[in-house]
C-alpha cells in the first residue's frame, strides 16, 4: 500500500500567473525555469502571465508541466517522501510531470516532451474543426452513465474522458458538437470546453505520429515510485510500457475513473491525495467520489506549508 498519492491535472487547469508563487523564496527555481524555457524554446514565465498565449495548446502543455514540477520540488523540500511509498498519476498531459515525479523521466525530458506534444496537438487541431464538451447528469432526473455514453456516441462524437463521479467529456467534429451542445440529451447538462480540438480521439492521429518520434529521442529510466497509466488505471510496468502509453494516449480516452479505482485499491486508508499545480479538478473529483478522503490541491506555494503541517501532524 502507498502512503502518499500525488496526482497531476491536465489541460484546462492552467491560469495566468500560476508559476509566480512557486518562484518566491525557492532557491534555484528561477534558474530551473530559465533552463526549461530554453528547452521549450519559450519564455515560460512570460507565457504563464499571458492568457492569450496560454490559449495555444503548444504553450499550455509545457506551462502545466513546469507548474507541476515546481510544486513537486517545493513539496519534496517540505515533506519527507519515501519514493517507494508514493503513487503517481497524471490526467492527460499531466502524465508527463507524473512520470518525472516517479523517476521515469528527468524534469528536462518532461518539459521537452510537453512542448513536442503540445506543438503536435496544436498542428492537428488546425487540420479540421473539432472540439470538446463536458457532459454531466442533471441534478434532477439525471441520465445514467450508460445513457450518457450512448447519447454521445449516437451524436457522432467520442467519449474522450471518463472522469468518474458521473463526469464525461464528449469530443469530435465541431458541427456535431454544436448540435449536441445546443440540444442536450434529456437528463444531461452539456458545456463547451475552451480547448482547440478533440483531444484523445482519432482527430489527434497526425499528432500521435509526430509525438512518437519525440518520445524515441528522450531517455527513459526505471521508476523510483509507482505510477498509474491514465488509459486503464494499471500500474506502469517500466520504460517501454510508459513510452507506448504516452503515444497511445493522444488518441485514446482518459480513464480517470479507472485511475480513481486503482488509487482506492493501492493507497493506504489514510493516505493523503496531493494534486500538484495548477491544481483543482482532480481534488474535486476525489472528494466527490470518496467523501472524507484527505485531499489537498497545491494551487500556490503557501498551500505546501499547509499540507506539510497537516500531513506531518497526521491531521
């Protein structure tokens, strides 16, 4: 059983200024971010303050990865984490920072892959108009999970994310998505997401080919900590398995529901669930799925102090 669960959110969790607090009072953080900026070919600090720039998938993904890695470094400074007792999992692009946390990638390799992944997906988004929408049951007479999936598929869309707690993301051609959003199936609420395309569907096939080349150029290592793959919630077996999973993930659904089930199975009863920056969505999901779980979202550097005090005291 694992004593700590550390998760990393995906795209959509980012926000302007999300890097700033992680640089204050953190020796070496500015130098680290400067190095990552050079690797990404992008001024991460400036981009992280620019809402318009962050709307580009090619910019958002390395920013999210950088924020997660900076928050993880701060967390490790404050909390005594035994690598063999920590379980990592990442949602979508969050898998790259999770892989670095688990020791499968260096932070520099994770940033390089995040930039390559974002650029490839951004290019794929321009090939055809596609998009995504969140689908949840209404509070009254809400549709079942099975009905939601059936209705999404009947609309000519794919189920790109199964997040658990009755939350789904539909994705596909923009025309079909607009019809689906304008006429939600009975018992559902549908909300368009501000993303550039249909991630985790066949629309990303060209990105998958391009990203696969980038994955072969980066060294992978045997992990120090356990990590779950977000395609099926299974424990990652090693470098070759992780390489294949990262590439397959671009066109395959994110099964965070299965990750949540695996976390519940493998984590100790009172293990804290800590979501790295730019945190929020995964903490809300675990709180809905498992009321009473000790869940912490690292939205800013001061949150690490709070987590260290509570987790260290056993509260």
